[in-house]
């Protein structure tokens, strides 16, 4: 309650005792100060009157603040009334222009745009009269989720869509384009029994896939089988990342690119090397598979569909039995390009390759795990790759043997002393062994006793 004017008060004496008379809000007060000393009486007067004055000032300041807030609210109301409402279709552009939006890669932004467009299309179908972002209600958000569930989408897929819708509203709310977030409390529980679990592809089916595929598709399958990388990393692999002389591919998986710049080293298997060497030196520029790189960059799902069609041709059913199609249940993917990655790891594990080596070759999904395995040497990685079988009917056995001998020689050279290297170089250059017997240069690379075994 606001206080009225506070008087300074008047001191007066009755007998030996001093009294104080003062007014607040027009009401008179009299109070004994309990002292006969005038100096003490004046001090007590200040102790009583000063707090009353401060309370009065505080009340006046509070009134001023409230008046200021009322003025601000009125200005905001007038400003919002004069500002055109943000439309559903215009929300994406406003999000992209927002300075407060989170940093995201191009692939993530493309996914975000797809999530938002799905919601906009649903709104235009179910609520044609709603065109402004501010008119969307929590009830509509719940209806959208129910529609996604009815379509058979998994909890994870639904959460991605509503998660971005929530992010968009939060971002635009900070920019004062919208008030409130209808998706704020929306979340769908994951259904574990409907999650996709890729399975390994048997060796005979891998061979059939490679024999059936032609051109860049054959290269793509070889890349997946012998590097264990994801589809996007294989499609967008560049010649600059491939060192045929050293026998390694070095790349930063796209999934890790936002967290680390550290590349993973993947030894080139002899079967894959033979296929790579079929490309003339002068043509080893840009993307390894330029046609697939362009197709994947433009429309990844189209590439996936083509791969699944090839799987079906080879008798590999991509979806779990009893799901998808006319069953009315969401299709659960069991076999796909990612299965090559599973097969890659399984074959190595069955060959007793250490877990740390497998992780280092494949590239783990978190940057911290990649750093954990940085102690793995290239020799260990090469042994891991050699555990993979040779797949593909057109590989040259002699070329494979030569490549394996070169790998063995490289391993020996890595641990040789300067004197041993000098002697080995003389043998290779002269084409003769230590006893002077003539040797063909290719034979001289098979075994060099001067190097440690």
C-alpha cells in the first residue's frame, strides 16, 4: 500500500520525558521516547522518521517502475500489432537468418528443412485456416505426433521432427517473431522393439553383390567391404585421400567432422588396390566415383533405393520378415549398405584382430573414442585388413601376391637400420643376391635376409 506524506515530527516534553509527534498518511502519532536527554531524544526521532521516509521513497519508485513496465508492454503490443505475422512457409527462412540459431552442418540443415516441411504440409492439409506461426497450439502439436505414429514412424524419427520444431520455435521466440512454443513439452517414448538392427552379410552374398555390380557401383561395394566406412564417406571419397604408394586411405568420417579433424588411416586391401589401380594415373583426380558423388549429394535416398534394389536382385531381403509392405507394420531394415560395415568388423573379430585395432580402422562414433585408440600403429592396421577375404571374381592372384609381398617388405623396412637399408637397396638396384647369383628384380623383393624378420 502506498504511503502518504511523512512529516519530520515534533519533539515536546512532558515532565522530564521527551515525546515525538508525527504524521503519516494524514494520521497523527504520539510516542514516548523514554528519555529526559534532549540529544538522545533527537537521535531517536531520526531513528523513527528515517525508515518511514525510505519506505515512502521505495513505494514511489515501485510506482514508477510499474508505470514504466506498463508503457513498455503497450509499446510492445503496438509494435506486434504493426508487425506482419510470420507465416508457416516463411518460418524456415527466418530461422536460417536468425543470429541466435545453433551452428549446424549442411547435411543437418537439410534434414531440419525436411522435418519442418513435413509439419508445414501436414498443417496445410489438416488446418488450412492456420497460416501464422503464432496461431499454432499445443493441441495441434499433439495431433501432428499422432499422425506420425499412425504412419508407422518410429519414436526416434518422430522425436527428430518434433525436436527441430521445438528448436525452431525457441529460436524465433528469442528473435520475438513468436510468443510461446507449442512443442515445448512434446516427446515420444522410443519403441525399442521397432529399432533397426543391421545384420552381417555372408561372404558368398558379398561376392555375389560384387560380381553383379558394374562400374562405380562395383567400386562402391568394394569400398564399403574393404574400408568399413559409411555410405556417405564412401560415395564422397576423393583421390586426394588415397595413397596407393603407401597403401593407405586417410579420411575424417563425416559423422566426426564437427568434433575432430583427426583422420583415420585405413590400409588398402589387395583386392581393393587392384580395382583402384585400373584407373589411369592422369584420371585420379577429384572424387573416386564422380557419378555417385554427384547423385549422393543431390539425393541420398535415391542412392539407397538403388543399393536395396541390387540387394534384392542378389536374393538379400532388406527388411525384416513380417514388417513393411501390406503387413501394416513399420518396415524394419535388416540389410543395407551399413551391413557392409558390420560384416567388416565381424570378419576382423573372428580373425582375432584386437578390438582396439578394429576401432582404429573403422573410426568410432565419438571423438573421445577415436583419441583413445591413437596408439594403434599402421603395421597392426595392415594386419587387420589382411584378415579380410578377397572378394570379387576378377581379381588377379598374381597381383594379390605381389601386393602382399610389398606389404611384408614395407613392414620390414620400417624396422630396418641404415646399414640394412643400404645393403637392401644395393641388392634391389643390382638385381643380384649376396652370392652374386642373378635375380629378377621382382624376385629380389620377396625376401631380404638382411632385414629383421
